């Protein structure tokens, strides 16, 4: 575990932020900087998200303020991971997952409208991981859900096999 000082985020994150290494679980470097990450966008009014309304996989309301929601494969970026996109002043927090994201290393960014979603499209961006999330919290949320979803089962198996 190491500490990173991020002056621009000091007031938001109280200056020092813990950064958990995930190198044994995902093969990522210890550095918080990850280049050329594929991103897409989603909104709560898409047909595959309508049944969840504007709720994330953790049960909270999808965020779109100074901190914004993101969906990923939780075996790559676990729940609670906080990151910044180079050139974007906002923070993103992984609080959602999407079945289409499993095994893709793609981050899906929440947008409040379909026009915002379409405007983002698909982009490769550089990200700075401010804080790695928790694989154990990811497992706790997904364990019961794997009975009804092969994609959730795949995430659970990937996390368990790398721990």
C-alpha cells in the first residue's frame, strides 16, 4: 500500500489517498496511470438498464456531478475504484457493472441522457487511478447474483481464481 498526494483533489479527498495494488489480481502495474483505456457511455434509459431505473449495481443512485458513476468488469476494476480521465475535471467511481463489459477491459461512463451518451461515443483515454476499489466488496455484492447471470459468475470466478 502506498500513498499518493493529488493537490487538485485535496479538498475532495482529504489530500492523501490510499492506492491499493491490484497487480496480482489483474496484471496491472502498481502505478495509478493507465494509458489507452477504452471507454463507452451508457444511460439509465437504455433498454438493458430500464428495469434498474437510475440505480447502480451497489444500490445507490447513479451519480453525475463532481463524482460520476462508471460501470466496469469488477474483476478488472473492482467496486469503489475512483479514477480521473486525463483532461476531465471530474472523478469517476466504479459503482456499476454491465454484462457486455465482462472480459473487455472497457469502462462505461454514466451519462444522464441519450444525447450525452451518443456524444461521448467510444474513446480511448488515459486514466489516473486515485484509489483502487475492493475485490472482496465486489464479491460480496455479486455472490448471490451469479445464480442468475453467467456474466456475473464469470467475474466472480476471475476474482476468486486470482486471489
